[in-house]
């Protein structure tokens, strides 16, 4: 995609959308498979290790995704600058992002270090589960600074429309993570088996490798090398950081609202016992993988809508939004039709324990239903971020998850007698409510552009 490129027909726009979205999808699958492989491989050790990693993951993931969301605010900012050809400002924004992304990651690490132990103490976990959860979180906290630096480079590359390159780089990370996980979880050669904490060491090794590859690509490959990001060490300009954070912070908080609801669900569900915790976490992992397509549509729309608005073409931004909605919904229908008949086979990816297999299969049904709601929500969120309309997305996310989803889930689980499934039912309902609210919001935003 170049600065002067414009599409004129539905076919051209669909092709452009697929060209941008497909590499993002593969990248998302690779990223999510990193965390899914932690759950899958740990589950084959025993249910205690799985429960420990699950509890720690429910605490870590909301913080990780929040930081990721804040840094992803770079994408619409750079896309707008790219659309109007402001190369000098792109260089300045990206170089400053290295500083605040690193600071953000370090802050997250401190929160994990000091916050996780007292939180685990409140959960009344089995001693062995408690120990695995603490050890896993101690290693995963080291991943945050590295991963935020990597994301800042990736968002720069994505905003220039070079999603195929980030796809190739990230696709290397997933198999490396599986390799490192195997070495540290089960032991190999001089490395002794570590169980659940080994999954954290595997993820850390994979992220460090991924960051090095991203940095080398930005330094040496065209068109990124043309911006001379690493030619010198710039002076930090904290006064300039709010310009990017103004977009990224509401995105990050919205993603915190979304992901922390699953963390909260996981912590509530932890009271139902080790097997239920492990089964629900396995279903969360399936949900994350299924969410890869709606998320890819969302990211692609943020890039394309931002680019078209920066180039002064609001009508084309509307056309891309509609294409993204259709692609996301069609993919959800196909995925649900595939996953539901194979839910027991999906469960075998996580465990061979018969009782746990049946529990996972039951939760996978809800994971498929959640994907349908995500398929409606995500494209509208991505389009609104392309419009830089990020604060209302945050507010609507809080309403759908925390005002509707979790309270309704608690009522269904604890009062209506649905048990752990009640929390899933409540959050899925909240997602559909969120879709209705987003649909109303995007109509108002388009009206500002005279559409």
C-alpha cells in the first residue's frame, strides 16, 4: 500500500482488505499460540501444573494485553501520518515510542512482582498450585518489557501496510516457543524438567528472539530503514509522549476491560476446584485462538480506516468497515460449524484425563458462542479506533463487560445455580449488548464526516 494508492470498487477493496488482514491473522494466531502452547503443554504434565499456570495466566494476561493495547495506539497515529505523507513525524513518533513502551513494560513487571503474592494468598489455592502460579508469574514479569519493545516495532511496520513482514517474523516465534517450552517443561539434555514454570522460560526465550528479529528488520529492511529509527540515540521527550498515549491509553484500558473480565472469571471459577479451573482455562485458550480472526479484521480496519481518513477519503473508510464486518461474521459461522462437532477432539489437545476431557468439551461450546459475539464486536471497535474515536469504545466496553456481563454471570452462577458456566453465559450476553452499543456509536461518528 502506498501513500497515493486508492481503491474504486468493492472487488479492489476486498482484495486490499484481505492483503492487509490475512498476514495480521497469521500473526495473531502465532502470538496467541504462544500462550495457548503454555496451557496445552503444561496440561500434559498434570492437572496441578495446569491449574497453577492457569491462575497465574489469568492474572498476567490482563496486564499484558493492557500494555499491548496502549502500544497498539501507535498504529492509527502512524497510519494517519502515513496517509498524508508526513515521514519526519513518523520517525519521531516511533523513536520516542521505544522509551515509553519500555517504561510501560517495566511498570507492569513491578506490578506483577509486588501484586501477585498477596492476590494468590486471597484465592485459597492448594499449596502446590500456589507455588506453580507464583513461580510462573515471576518469570513472566520479565517478558513484559521485551514484548512491549517488540510490539512498538511491529505496530510501526503494520501501520505502513507491511503486515506480511510482521507475519513472517511472528510466525517464527510460535515454533520457537513450542521448542523452548518442550525443553524447559519436560527437560532435554542438561536442562532438567521444570513443569509449569518451564512454560514461562520458554515464552521468555521466544519473546527475546522475536524482539531481536524485529529490531534487525527495522534497522536494515526497506521501507523501514528509510526512516533511520536506530541511526542515533534520540533524547527522550516525555512532553511528546502524551500525543501517542492519548490514543493508546483508552485502547489499552478498553482491552483491560475486555481481558480482565476473563481474569476475573477465572478467579471466581477458581473456587470451583482444580479440575474446573483447568477446564475453563483450556476453553479460554480456545477462545483466544478463535478470536484471532475478529481481531485481525479489527486491526486491518484500524489501519485501512486510518489511512483513508488521513488521505481525505471518508467514504472509502465506510466501505472498508462493511467489508470487515462481513468477513468477520462469515469466518465466525465457518469456525463455529467446525469446532462444535469436534469439541471432544479439541479437548484432547489439553489433557488425557477422562474427567477433565469432558469438562473441557463442555466449556468449548461456550467458547464457540463467544466467538460469534466477538465477530460482531471486533470490526466496529477497529473501525472506531481508525477514526481515533477511542474513549467511547472504552466506556462501552466497561458497560458491556462490567455493568452487564460479570454481574449477570455472578447471578447466573451463584444464584441461578449454573455454576462456572454461568460466568460464561453472562459475559457472552454482555458482548452482544456491546455490539448494539458500538453500532449506535459508529453511526454518530460517521455523521461527523457527512456520511
